[in-house]
C-alpha cells in the first residue's frame, strides 16, 4: 500500500483520538491574574475611563488583566478635584459594585492622583480595601504643581480665570467619557503641590515612608500598600506627549522623575520598583502604547503585579 493511502487510512482515527483527548483534558484557562478580590483602576488628574467608549485611559491594560482571569473595573471620578472628593466618589462606586455583585473588598490600583485618591479610601474605609497600589503618584507632591502655584499665586487675578478654563476642559473630559462629576481645578492643584501633599499625608499616613526616599509599612490597617514609578521623560520620538514631559522634568533640578512626579515622591508602602524607563503617561501605556524600545511593557508589569496580589491571597 502506498504512503498516501496509509496517511488517509490513519488520518481519521488519529483525528478522533485528538478530539477525544481534547474533550477529556480541556486546556486550562489562564488564571495568572485571577486575584481573590476584584481590581479597580483609578485614573489621575485629567483622567477618564474611556473617551467615547473607544479610547481607554489604561490603554489595553484592563483587557489584558481580564484575559488572565481578573475581575477588573475602571473607576470614573472627577478629572480635576481634591483627593477627598474623588475618594468619596470612588467609595460610592465601590459600594455600588458591592451591592450588585456581593464583593467584600477590592484591590485598588491608582495612577498619578489616583494613588492618593485610593489611599483616602483605604484610610477611611479599610473594610472595602484589600490592597492599594500606586503608579507614578505624587505622594510628596509634584514640583510641576509647585511651579503652577508659584506662577498663579493666591490673590492673582489670573488664577480664577485659568481655573475656569481648566474646569471647562475637565468637564469636557467628563462629558466625553460619560461622567458628570464636579470639577475643581484649584482643589486639585492644592492636593498635588508639596504643601497640600504634606497636609494630606498627616491626615492619612497609612503606608507613609519612614524616610524621604524609603519604603513605608507594607501593611497598615489591614490593607497592603504597594508603589511603582518611572524615571524617564522622553521615551519615544513619535509620542506627542514627550515635549511636555521633557519640560516638566526640567523643574526637578536633576532629581530623577517621570516628567511630572519625582522618583522619591512616588514611594508609598512597599516600593516594588521606582526606576522603570517610563514617563508619566507610559505608566498607563499611553499614548497608544508608545514607549521606549527597550523599556518594560507596562501591561506585563501590571499582569505580574496582579499575580503578586494573587500570591498574597488578595
């Protein structure tokens, strides 16, 4: 019998065996990011969940985490407001998720001002929070916010005028993303400058570093605290945000920074890493995933962190 005939003779039985084995031993689903508690992503200043339901603030990250088995929600709080106001909005959203799905706690992941926002919730409602992770958050304030405050000091006639434009811009962001939260850019500025950060930290110190550039308590009030940060300004010449990050970086006087937040300012709780080759927007895979050729993939870093939470029983 010829070889072609032999192949045809055995092809059908072999296919049957393969299908039988596939049925008996189905491929296991990816559960690399399957944490015990759902994950809630909290955006920063001028942030959103998705513009027009199309463009995500967390570009490609939520779906990548879901693909690994995680339950992921994207919060929508004021684009510009105080940490406390944004935190209260976040609490309301967590309470809604708890009522709808029966969740007991959440893993909060905040970028930029989303970090202090999540910290506020972890402090005043620790019953709702299993862990708080911040990425590129100005826990000690931002020198960029200090500079804006110096250019537009209290009493300056330009201050309310500029604030009105910024509030209008923030309201537009909210409208495009389907939100109706109140906007207060001056409250946001006070929350993000060095003096405002110091006041906030005195009220909500859980996880605060023991030294200016050290780590804080990994667990406080039953909540685990983690932080990450970047130290690059210009990372991809195609990225239209790079000039702004370069300009912001000049205000740090030689301190390593991501264009908006200093390396040490990003520290809170257990510092996982503070020197990723990312600028402030790379930290959430913006813009459209553009970053340095040799830099770490933000999506992979988030996946690895959720696996860390999973390993900790969170």
